[in-house]
């Protein structure tokens, strides 16, 4: 029933404000708080209990891979890697019935962009200088190195460019799922939405009493103190750090939007949020 409500509002939510979100290591969109309020009003039930089940969007989305060739003209990406990327995306977005397909692969013979420098390269590549960009699809750019930002990838959140940049060495695995999570509006588990910081520090409490407004805004992702507690222990977290109530953190080391070492799942609220983001902000995608 709520999906019907959402779909109804797709038609009238025409004045979506444009904003951008870099996937890793930056601020959240300025209107993230408004987006969250809207989410709570549409997704949350009157009792305040969030939808305990998935929303089926029944949509197949096109991905265009743009691959920068090296100075010898080699893409350094195999057919197996493209297929693995699509397969892992389909696996993790299946609960909300989002599928992905590789509708085309474009090789770009400008090897200097293979060492990606976002401030100097992104607008040239996607804009009038070269125009390597396909409207209303998910444009994924594959580069050998990320000089700026020095990350495995980044993505624009809902309302921003339909663009994800990733390393050729990372795009066929969990990095693709993480960046697609950002693409559909998910913050990091250690983000702090009250200050629009993707990098925290999170003020979410272990007892989850402030979970709707602090941290990543979700109550089924445990409070995450990253990078406090980083170490060589299993999944990269060393038990010991405490929150403001003196309670020990037990962070979501298995969550795809974390930076811990055992990423393998989204939570129900994260799926709800991504379904909401698609329905309200990215439903124009083919
Ligand atoms: Zn990230």
C-alpha cells in the first residue's frame, strides 16, 4: 500500500532540488535532512515502526561503462570483470527488485584521465569538452588510479549526476555495491547526518536512542565509531571503544556502507531508503 503512495507521489514530486554527493570522504547533500524527513513521513508507519519488509521496484537499469585506455591502448579490464560487477549488483539489489545491465562499454583513448583527478577531469569528460556521458543511465567510469580523491571510488547521490567513478582493480567486487549504495543515497554507517559529514564522527549512541537523527539516521545499523577502534582484529575492529553513555561499541562490521572488513549486507532500513531514493529522486533512469 505504501508503495502505491510512493508511486503516486513520483508524478507530482517535480521540483527536486539538485545536489551532489561524493561517495567517500565528503559532506552529505545540503538537503539531506529534508530528504530524511520526507522519507520518515512516507516510509514510516503511523506507529513509527519502519517497514519490516522490502519494496519491489521491478526495474532494470542500464549501466554504461566508460573505460580509459592506458598509454599503450589497453583497457586492462576483462569481460569477466564487467560480468562480475553486474552479478554482484544484481545479487545485493534483488531484495528491492532492482536489476542492472551493461548496455554498452565505451573505450576512451585519452590515457591521461586514467589517473583520475576529479576537480580537473570530471567536467571535461562528462561535459562539452568530450561529452562522454549518456543521459538517464548510470555512467560508470573506470580508471587505473584515483589521484583525487585518493579512494577506491565515489558516486553522486540522488539529485546529482548519474555518475560513479571506480578503480579498475575494485569495481567488480563489493566496492561497486558500496558505491551504488551511495548512488541511491546511503550515507556511511559512521556518517553524522546532523552535520552532513560522511566521515563522522558519529554521535549515534549504542542504545540507539538517537538513531533517527544522529549517525547515519538508521536504527538497524549499529552505532559505528569508525575509524576509532581500527586494528588487525577480525573485520578490522578492536573491541574496547565506548560511546558517550560509556557503553561499548559493537559496530556493524558486516555492513556494506561501513569501512570495516566484513562487508556483506544492507539492513532493512537501508533497503527502504534506497527504494525511497529511487522512487522519488532517480525514477527517470532507463
Ligand atoms: Zn563510501
